[in-house]
């Protein structure tokens, strides 16, 4: 979809290793319909040749403040006026410092000063450089002056370090640009979400768990972020990559999940309990591995606290959305659960028939106090998107 048609993006590239990623960003922005012009700092040209961006953007690349051949219609003031968004990606530590101090000794810095439209930066640097108080102070002050800061992400770095400082991936930056021009329905909303199974220890090597893959919860996290929510994902053990941009808190047992959720609940506007939390735990998990013997053995199970009911009973409670995975009488159980736990919404699914646990598909019957809606059988990403639309609609209505 041409989500950025008629949008003019001025992409500034500074001297960092991540400059190569911006070639992909140019491609994605153009594919989304944007018109892109590229400006490079002198250092940036040490990393990637302007020709690369020229070929991708279809326009000459602006590099020199004193370029005698510059078309007069596009001098530094005109370029700054031309764009709807000036995005500096990657933004080096050096550039952020100079930008904060108001320097204008290269074309890109001058444009940042001259731009009346939004300016966004995507920092990219070694984790130690990012953590340095000088950089942190620069970014804080830029943000206080309405400069939009996207990232950085955490992870492995070109220099071999691991930590915060990686530039966001091109696809994430594209997402951010799209959201900048059409803000999501959950912009500014803190969404707390649980996903995956829990594991209840029997002894140090054995546990009781269930078939939840976490796919539905992770898809909801993605869909919520697409609509602009800040997502905190409390996840049981799953083999899925953390959704980029979400704050991931990994837990194992139901008790750990409850503790993590309760620590975050006061900050949450919306709570979606998608995890398949074990109702019971083993009363006294053995400290040592239980040895096999000829005798039959039994485990005493005790009830776990109900995470959703605990959150929903809070004095200042978020908008609470539950899940009901049933194998029979789905509607009846779902409505009873909504009532008992005092929920705002419940999404019910029948497990089996190619839906629900361990599959890539789902279908939901969603209930709230005054209505219901069916989300037809589809891939979990699509189901999550429709569910988040519904949550956004009901949450907004609840504020009125
Ligand atoms: C190989 C190499 C990689 C570099 N990578 C980065 C980087 O990722 N982030 C950064 O802030 N600086 C990095 N630098 C340092 C900048 O290139 C340097 O501070 C430069 O002055 C930035 O200029 P500019 O901000 O005008 O583009 C790197 C330098 C070298 C030699």
C-alpha cells in the first residue's frame, strides 16, 4: 500500500557504520510512495558512496553546503522547506552533539537548523558512546526541543559489543515514519500483555506446562505497536523472537508472571491477558531430582492466584481484556469468566479444528458488556490486528 504517497522525506546520513542500512530505508520509503532526497555529511561519504543513494532515490545526493553546481531552487533553505519530514538516520554521536549545540558547519546540520517541519533522528553508535552522559544529555535536550528520537535498539554491534546503540532496522524506521504521518489508534497508550505458557516445577528438571506457543500474544504485541502503543510483554518460555520495540520481561512460572505483571500494572492503560497460565502448581516442588521407584506416585497441586482477576480488582485498574480458550461451550464459559473476573472484554476461542494452540491460525468470538463481534478464521497476525482495532475502539469508548 502506498501509505506515504505525496510525502516528501529528506533523509540525512551521517558517518556511522549503519549508513549501509539507509540504502534499504530509501528503497522502502520509495516503495511506500514517498519522494526521497538524500543529504550526506562529509564523513558519511567515507562509508557509502553518494552514487548508491542517487541510484536508489532517483535524485542527486546533496553533500556540500558550498556546492557551486547546486540547483538554486534547492539551496539549503529550500531543501529544508521542501520536506515534510527530515530524518537523520544514522545519526552519529558527533552529529547529535553538534545538532544540540546548534552548529551549522555542514549542509545537513544547516538543514536541521533551518527546518520548520518535524526533524527525527535515529541514533546509531557503539553502546559505550550511547551510554556516555554527553550523548544522553544531547539526546535529552534535543527531545525537549521536539526533535523525535527513534531508537536505538539493543543487540550485537558491528564492533563486537552487545548493548544499546544499534540503529533501528530499516523496516522499523519505515513503520515509525508511517505512524508519524498517520498516528495509530493506541498512540500514547501503555499496553501490558502476557503471552505464552507457564512452567510449574515438579523438581529441578521436570515441569507441568501446556501447549501454548505464544504466537497469538506476540502477534497482539506487534499489532498494538503498529497502532502506536508502548507494549510491555510478560512472556512465558516460547521459541519466538521478541517483537522489536516491545519491552520484554521473560518469566517461567505463574507466580513469576503475576509478580512481573503486578510490578507493571500501575503504569498500564490496557491489560491483555493472553498467556495460558497454569491454574495449579505443585505444592512442594522437590529440591532434588525425584528418583524413579516401583511405587506409583501422586503430585499434590495447589491453586495459583488468578493474574487477570488480581489486576482487574485493583483500585486503579487498566482496561482489562481476557482470553478464554475452551474446547466446549465457548460462549457460555467466556461470558461467565467476563462476569466473574469483572473484565471489560473477553476474546474466546475454541481450541482444536486448526485454531488456537500451536497453530498459526485462530478465530475469536469477542464479547464486551454491550456487544460482541466475530473475528473470522485467519492467520494470527490478521486476527491480532482486528482484535487490537476492537480493543482500541472499546478502550477509547471507556474513556468517554
Ligand atoms: C569505522 C568507523 C565507524 C564509525 N562508526 C560510528 C558509528 O556507528 N556511530 C558514531 O556515532 N560514530 C561512528 N564513527 C565516528 C564518526 O564517523 C565521526 O564521529 C565523524 O566525525 C562523524 O561525522 P558526522 O557526524 O559529521 O557524519 C565511526 C568512525 C569510524 C572510523
